């Protein structure tokens, strides 16, 4: 528990009961932890992994942070593209927290990895952005498909990247987003392989999750949406696709990062793909 605050120390010690020993490495059971506790570990630099499978039953969100001059156009972009950018919450100008999805949070420190773009160019990844955040910034939370994965698993539908212990594969497509001001470009999708019967069931399940991408955008041949090599994702990591399975694609909140390359705002900060903001709101809400 060295380096962990006293508030987190007692809880952290109890996690030893949930650890799995593997060559001396102890992995905490993050699936059953509270959002508040996981964000505290992230803030203290104790948790740097992608967030897939963490905080079961709680909504996870993509993050976009912009100077206020770009906020209105980006807000319209989200409303015009609800399958890829389903808007959950927006901060007040200069506020590091959110009115509903994270009243006691700090967007400057509570994401395990951020990406920084300037003039449409990716500059760096970092684990906090306190020195970049100003009183003129506006933060957006966008629904994430990690949220509905628990419902798929409960229905015995495989989520391959969780099975294989890594990040979901994400791909840029040739499907154009609806533009808004200077925000324009093609959408990004996430992919989960499954049998066709499972895909039909998954479509039915995710129809109830409209605020976190909803139903799939495409099922089947990836070349039909501009993906030339399914084994080489643009973000995340490739997963195994079995012979009896088809790739199923959902809209992805990484879309703004792709669009940023064309929009070229003076500054844009996002989460790193797979490193989501864990909110205080349950899926059931």
C-alpha cells in the first residue's frame, strides 16, 4: 500500500483477499469495486490499465475536453451523431466535475490515460492534465460500449477482448459522420466477434442501451465499411475470431479523436482509447 492515501489504504489491503497470484504479480479484482475507489486509485497513479470490465454495473464514458469556443459546434456534432457520440453530460465552463455523472470527480486527474491534440495533430499521452486545463475549458462525457458488455456477458454472449484480457479493437471506417461546423470526418467503430445467432441477440439487448451506442452499425464483411484488415485495428488490440463467428461493429466514442485530425482545434484533450471515465451512475439508471 505504499504510495496509496490513508483513505484508500484500508480498502486496498482488503483487496488482497481477491488477488490472483501469478509469478509474484497480484491483480486486484476491479470488477466489483466502486467508481469512487477506482477513480481514487487512478488519481494516485496506482491504476493505469484500460477500464474494460471494471466497476460492473456502472456507466463508463468517453471524454472530450475543448476550449469553450469549440463547445457549441461539438455539442451539435454529438446530437447529429448519436450512434457514435451519445452525449451523457457536459460540464460548466471551467468546471472539472459534471452536474449528474460525476459531481465529486475531477476530469483533470480521474482518467488513467489522456491524449492531447493540437491543431489536429496528436502530441502526447499523459496521466493527468492539470497544467493544461484552464477556466475556459468545457468537458463532454460520451457513452461507451463498455457499459453494455455486462449485459452481453449475463446473456452468455462472449466478449472476446475481456476473455483474452486486453483492450477492445477499434477501426476507422469510410462511413461519414454528420458534420457540425469544423467537426467532420468518418466514424470509428468497436468490434466484438460472435455467432450470427448471438449477434441477433446482442442487437436486441443493446437496443435498450441507446445512451451508450445502442444497436450495432454493421454486422459481417468489414470491407463493406472500409476496414481492409480486421487483424490490424487502428486502436486497441486484435482479438481471435473463430470460424463460425462474424465481426459485429458498434459506434465508438473514439470517433472525436479521428475527427480532430480534420477539425484541427487549437487544443483537444481526450481519453486514450480504452481508458474510460468511470461515472457514478449505474447502468440501470
